[in-house]
C-alpha cells in the first residue's frame, strides 16, 4: 500500500520536507531544554529513563527523585510531545520517501514507503507511551502503565531509528550516484 505522501510530486515532497524539518528541530530543542531538570540520579537520561522504567518500582523511584517543579517539567514535556509527534512523523516519512528515490535496487527503494508508514506508527505508539507515563505521573504508580510505556517506547525508537538510518543510507546512495553521474539529485 502506497504511503499518502508518495502521491506528492518530487519537488513538492522536497519543499514539504524542509517546511516540516524546521519546526521539528525547534520543538526538539524546546523539549531538550524543558527536559533538562528531569535528569536525576534515578533518571540519568531524563525522560528516556522514565520511558524505559519498565516496572512500577523503577517508575516510583524515578518519580520520588522528582520534586514538584521537576514534575511540572515532566508534565509539560509529555503534553508538548503531542505537538512533536506529527512533526517528526511527517519529517521522517518525507525523508524516507526522498531516500527511496535514491536506490537503484527496487527492494530497497520499496522499503521507503514501508518505513514512512512505520514512522507514523511510531508516533501513534509515542501517544500511547505518553498516556501511560501521564497515568504514572498523575495517579497511582501501578501496572500495566510502566510496561506499556516500555514496549511502546522500544518499538517507537526502533521504527524511528530504522527510518533515520534509511534516510542516511539513501543520502549516501544518492551521493554515490551523483558522483558517477547516473542520478539527478
């Protein structure tokens, strides 16, 4: 099944990519700044440590290390992340479709559309993960929320990582083809 963004003309996809990339990077920067106070001895990687707590005990230990001010940062980060989800999903999906144009070998080219769908799935899993983390932050620290957040985060990061690797590999393939003069950039 073709990705809806694949219907866009090549130049239009390119323009959309850059139009989505700028706000994606801006929101990413804001999330990094807001997430700074979330780094504590119990959560050395901040929100990522919280996402991967995995157990109620570990989540409770992280939350115990966050005072009220830090919890406000966590709440803002979780809410603001809902803006980030469509931004990164669109940007990476457009990047995957762009990278697909760089491959000579059809199976690799076809992977771009699959990964574009995968990144949209990653954003949906991010929403589920944030819902679970919100339940832990505002309610009782009980199962199934830490496990749900852990699995959602794991699959999300795998899908995003695969999409980003595909874009990087596509960019390298495009450079190689440009040097040999066999492809238009």
